[in-house]
C-alpha cells in the first residue's frame, strides 16, 4: 500500500490527488505533465507540483493490468499505448475529465461529462478567491450515482459484460442534436449539478480561481 508520494520539484501550485475508491486508479493527462502521470496506481495520496502555465485534461484510468505479454491496458480511460505512460493520446471513452487552464496566479477548472463518466471525483481549491470578486473558490464535483441513471444505449461494459461507465450521448449517437441539451444531459445534470454535461454547458460557469496554491482532487470522495 502506498501511503504517500510527493514529487520533488518546486512549484507555485500543487495538486493533491487522494483516492478513496476501493481500487487503485492510474492518473493520466493530456498534454503530459511529466511525473503527474505516475507509472503506478494511486492507492491513497499523491502530491504533484504543476507547471505555472498548463492547459489540458486529467483523468483516472480504472482496472488496469498487464496481460501475459506485458501489454498494459485499462477498462476505462485507457491510453492505447500498451505501457503505463500515456504519451499524450486521447483516453478511451467513457471518462470523467478534469479540465484545467493554469496561468498563475489564475487557475480555471471544471468537471466535464462531455465524454461520459467513469469515476466519481471532486475538485476543491484550498484558499484563493474568484477572479470576479464573488467570493471564495467553490468546489466542483460529480459524485452522484451515474450508474443508476445511465440509459441503456449509453452503458459501457467490460469484456465480462459488467458496467464500467456511462458514455455521453454526443459520443454514442454522433449527431449535432445529441451534443446539445437533451434528455440525457438533463438526467446527468440532475445527478451531478456541478459538472458540465454537454459541449457548451455553462451552468455552473468555468470558475477562475486566483491565489489558491493547492487543489485537492479526490476520487470517490464519499
């Protein structure tokens, strides 16, 4: 069991990844953030200094393992590289995305279900204030039980036929109407009010936080 891992580089902003799931998760980022894509599963706590300027997505890969030929793969969020490092490919869907735009001292952040859902997650800034002066930097998350409301056409299953995540309607149906507010996105919004559920969703807005030196990212935060 890994109790704690801390990368040694200096930074003005740190991401604290805490895994409270009953299983390890493997982090991935696009574009790569170096050692922020650890080559081992995060079982408890992982602390990483982020660049002062970086814009991209972070996600968790689940149920990862090697096959007899040492090919590494994951049930959700897989990078397709065959090794633990992601090497910047897009993730296999569905996947809960954590999108950040870091231009210190300002960090913009969101939880996005635009490409589906695989792991409950919460982003909680430690300190800081909103750029527009409207108060402290808020929590955003998606911790509801998406599995219980995932419509059958959107259910993602593993090779054994078991549920592993929920696709977005936009990715499954591949037509413009599926990428707009619809019954599917409304269902997800009822469960995860603080997440963006379709392209162009701005409720809540993408928050811009100034001055927070630490962002707590928790998987399965319940």
